[in-house]
C-alpha cells in the first residue's frame, strides 16, 4: 500500500552534524519537521523546535564552534527550548491534529530523511539513554538518498545539495538552517513524485534483539561484524543491543567473549544485518555505557564464528521451540543425574 503522507524530519546536534551527526554522542538541539501530502503532491505544514539539552553531571552542554558555524544556532535559542521529551509529545499532538496519527485511525504517514543518521544515530540512542519512550512510528523511514538512487539510477548522491544539483533545482532561501533542509527535501520529494516515483518499502529499525544460534558452518560476511571492548563484565547481550540501539543486529548477533578460564572479559562480537549498519556501529566508537567508554572496531566473519559458532543442533532445536535461555553449568559431579540438575535449578 502506498503511503499517503510523508514527514520530512531533520535534527541537529550540539556537536557534529551532517555525515558525522550522532558520532560524538552530543544531544539533539534542533528538531524540524515538514508534513507532505503525497496524494496532492504538496507541503501541508512545517514546525521547528529548539531542544534544550539535559544538564550533564560533568559539564553543561555548549554548542561547539563547528556547530555554530554550520547551523547558525546560538546558546540563547537553545536555552529557551523545550526538553526532548516535551518536543516529542508536541510532535505527537501535531500528528494527531493533522489527522495522520497512526494510533488514532489516521491516514498512513512515514518519515523521510537525508540518510540514516537522524533516526538511527540520534533519536534512537538518545531517547534510549534518557529513558524516553520513542513512539513506534520512529521505527520506519525512507532514506531520501536511497529513494533517489533507486529512481534516477545514479550513484553519485551523498547529500541534499547533490540531489538538488542533479535535478537542477534551486536551494531554498530560508534563513533558518533546519527549515531550509526540510524545504529542500520537500522540493526533491515533489520532483520524485512528479516524475513518477512511488515510495514503496521503507527502511525498518529492528526493535529488539532476536535470539538465535550460529552454526560453525554458517557464512558470516566480513563487512557485518564489529568487536566491542571495555564492556562492564556483567553486560548481557540485551545491554549490548541497547548500546547499539537504532541499528539492526542479526538474529543471535551478540556473542560475549570468554577468557580461557571461562569468564567474561568485557569483549563481544556483534553481527549486523548489513555493511551500512556495521559502518554506523563503528561511528559509536568511544560512546558510553554509564561512565565507561566502549571501543568499537571492525572484525571479521571468522572472528564472529569463532566465538558464536556452535556445532550442536540441540541448542538450535531448543530455540526453534521458543526457548529463551540456555545456561552452561560447570563443575557438576560425574555422577549427577538429569533429575539432580533439574532439582538444583528449582531455586531460581
Ligand atoms: C531491520 O530489521 C527489521 C525488523 O527486524 C527488518 O524488517 C528490516 O528489513 C531490517 N533492515 C535491514 C536493513 O536489515
């Protein structure tokens, strides 16, 4: 079913923007959105919000010089902004008032944004860190660059400016940075629809880590794996998935490394569903879990198999029956019976 509304979404952070948006863990300070009516091929409304960063224990968030030059924003605008959760609530009310809220019998809408960074590298990780509940409609979006490449069969597109140039369109004259970006996305969308493009399948953000087992003989793409180091020793695979929130990890794609003594050593291998996601994961190098920073490096398919690869089919069968947890018990007496093991587990 074709989508009837699009929402062009744009955010800026207090640190890096553009290609490196989100890579320095800086908070979102600007959120702009534009509602587009696909059926009538026209802009319906546009809103801009300044977002007030949450005070940090260590330092007050200040805009970097790089950010000020790029965005034209200053500290005063941000100080008068609303916290992120309020801005998201306001956005939700906006959808409702326009009749496009998915939970209120609204017509369908889907986000469109310039590349994956805004949604995958900003909204998902930041709301996860701040314990803000991000509505499910943030799990779907169109990447305008991908749509553009698909339709015009070109490979040179890397940002909004390049798309405008390709189509011979003028840049927008708005003074405000985010407004300009949204208006320019709208004129590209307008042209795409005019030329006959249909927005079909969208990009989807996976919501949770699915359990799965990897066999020793499985092929694992070298461009899909990272090694994370410096993890708190008690981290579970779900904690690690949380660190990579916004990216699609493969089924059973988190393998915790063990030392030769069988203890966790603060390392894990993580397998993603595509090279694009692996590359986004690498940009989270030195991001934090609590006070610790986590190192993220490229790794190979073989590295993953070495830790995650199993050769027994019993575990596979167990998971396929809907089992969620497998434990390993060590130091059992040689004489232990199945019944004794079972009884010893009853205490849990
Ligand atoms: C991400 O995960 C979702 C849900 O699991 C899936 O539908 C989608 O195809 C995945 N996208 C990519 C790029 O792997």
